[in-house]
C-alpha cells in the first residue's frame, strides 16, 4: 500500500464551462475524502481554456468549505507570478478557515506562456532566479511575528503552513533537500529526470523543523475502469488534449474517441508515449500491477494521482477503483 493523493486541474470538458468544472472538482474532493486519499491539490495554470483552477486559493476555499478532513492545497502555486506576502496571506486565510488541513506546494515555472506571464507580472526580469529567496521569505511569513516586525501576513503569521517544493528537474530536488522540505516531482507529464531528481533529493536532504526525513511524492496519471479497453478509451481525452497543447492549440478537454492511437501521426504517438510514460491505464488488476511496478521502481513515499477524464462520473469511478485496489493491497500486506 502506498499513500495516495489527488491532483486536480479542474478540467473543463468540451460543451461545459468553468463553473461546472469547479463543481465537479468539489465532487471529486468529497469522493477522495470518502475513500481515504491523503490530499487533494489544485494547480495554478493561466490562459488555458480547459483548466478552471487559475485562481487556486479561491478554488481551494470552495473545496475546503465542502470537505471536512482531507488535506487541501496547491500543487502548485507558481511563486514567480506572485509576491510572497500575498501568497502567505492567501494560504494563511485558508489555514485560518481550515486549521491543520492546508498544504502549499511551490513551483518555479510560470504555469503559462510568456505573454501571459508578462500580463500577470509586467516585468519578467530575474523573477525565477529569486525563487529560493522567495521561498524562504514566504516561509518566514508563516512563523510567529517577531517584536517590531514591520510586515506581517495576517492571517498567516504563526500558522506554519507546510511548504512543499515542486519540480521537474534536479533544481527543485536540490532546493527541497537543502531546505529540508518534502518534494513533489511532475513525472505525470515530464518524466525525463525523475530518477535523477529522486536520488539528488534523498542524498542531499537535511532535516528541518518541518521535515525530519525525505518525503518523495510523484505525479502519475491513473485511468481505471471496469475493463482495460474502457480505460484506454477514457485515456484518449488526455492524449488529445496533450497533443493539442504541444501543438500550440490548447482547448477544452476533448471527448474520448475509439482507436485514437491508430489515427495519430508517428511523431505525436512517440511524444505521448514518452511524456505520459508515467501512466497506469486499465482495469483494477491492470492498475494493481502498474501501481506495484511504479512504486517498486521509484520507492515513492506518496503518489499524486491525476486523471483528466471527460465524463465526471467516470472520473469519480476511476478514483474509487484505485482506492479499492490500494486498500486490497493493504489487507494482503497485513495478512502476510
């Protein structure tokens, strides 16, 4: 058994809208809570017609109000887009509303194209190079305010919101290790440096007040259904969306289609096989085998599962099947 969590981009299916996508997200968070998932995270992306979680802290307030126990957080906030104080206030507010339930994952990428990043920040010079300093400044705002401290996060000061570092290279792994923070790797769409990043992080980890030992969470796409064929059919929505994005045509989440791979150009097929290689697709038994193999290969402490499925009901069912598989593995392990 491995700890399972949920990453939700709040996908907007074709024919739907952002409001419905966010309502679907709340249903997913409630289902995840019911079935024992550890965390529910949303991601910051901008100028994406198919993603409704751009105002991540606002969306998480909606999720927090409709759930009771599951941890909720950002996977992640793209810190170069923001002043650290503003993020401290936003997540301090969430922590004040939902004590003991808030996580804050921080990324160095803009989560958008350059034109959109410029529209948000006006000046792109040097922001990403300040990422380590901005992380430390943000963490300081969650410490108890010191006498005479001129700038405080209210809410935020003293709430010690747990901070995670996100990444898709060894850069984030090195920073997380140096600061003694948990580390989440974006293997669900950028798997190239996964094993190098895990090794770098674990080898260089320094214990901190927040984290006594390394903790690696890996992103993985899981599409579970009653049969392998049905799961592959659901998976075709993500495949289409990924090809569209990489071709400069981002849009809403497409409806699934039969036999998609036979229609794809060889270059697109190779790109999908590589970029989405950390994917587990199939029936409960196929998912069980894939889960076991992935954890055995990586030694992951936790999996952040994402599933961009067109039909919201099929998406809920996918997470239910995965939870049942993981629970069955736990019972087998305990019996042994």
